[in-house]
């Protein structure tokens, strides 16, 4: 009987160790630069800063200055939103500070965040949003709409895409688009997981296809966000 009584304690110990290991894996992602597969092009912060003067992206310089990599593997959504808020003038915005409770933050920490959840969080933090699913675009309307938004100050573009379409490791991811290069026909994606992938020029066709992927029962897509600096913020 004494031997059997040790089993619950052993099971509890294994659970605690497994939980702690999993939490550490999420909280402290290791830093490694993954290679990019053509036609994706790597962009350094210095090159992006130079591009800010010529790329179609009214907020690119502000986004570069406001950018901070996501601190946890699961926090690409909150980190992208915090970057946008800082770029729009809320310099004190932080990932954890976006949530109205620690429980809400922990739910995202352990479970990630859908594009719908991110839209709700953005509205709760005073931003105007419009969510367009990937299957609602054609490649031409995708290009046109993103360029229109990027051309206006205070009008931000957040992309929810599947890394696997871009031949990257991982699956669903969220980052902001900062600009457009007509010569490349590519958008500059400011990858929030900067510990893993660099900022990247992603051709329109590839980025479009990466948003036309399913996250559960819903398509990924684009979250258009208007901040306080955008004129006539109506949606």
C-alpha cells in the first residue's frame, strides 16, 4: 500500500515539471536566424529606415522606431498591436498592458490569439478596426487595399498569415506590414518574431496566398487599424 501511495505524488511532480518546461519554452524563445527562401528578401533595420523615405508607407518610420520584438512565442498578436499603438503615439504601450486582466493575458500566453481576438483587443485599446478575411480578397483587391491604407498616416495594416506558405518554420503568425515596393511588387513585413526571422520583402502573390489559409474554421486575413492620428476614423 505504501508503494501505491507514492504514485499521486510522482504524477504531480511530472505534471509540475512538464508545465514549467512548457511555460519556459513559450516565455523564453531561443534566438536563431532561420533562412529565407526566394522570392522572400531579407531587410535589415538600417535598410528599412532608408526605404522609409521611398517605400509606400506613411507610417513606416514610426513603426520602425516603435518596433520591439515579441517577448514570448505566443505573443505575436499583442506585440504587433503594441508596436502599432506606440507608432501612433502611445509610447507607453506594452504587450501585457493591453489586457484588462492577468487572466486574459495568460489565456493568450498559453493559447495564442486569433485575428478576431486581436480585433477585439485593438478596439478595447481605443483603435478602430476592420477585419477582412483572406477569402474575401482577390490578389488585385488585396494589393490595392493594402496600398491605400499604407499610404495614409495613422492607418495600419496587420497581417495574419501562415508561415508554411512562405516556406518558413511554424504556422499561423501575425505582424504589421510597413510599406510597399512597386518595383518588387512586394510588401515589407515587420516580422514580430525578430529573434527568428528578419523583416522581409514578401511578394504580393505569396503574402496574399498566406492569408487565404484556415485558422480552425475561419480564414486568416488582414486587420486594418486606424489610430488617433488617422483622419475620419470611421470603421
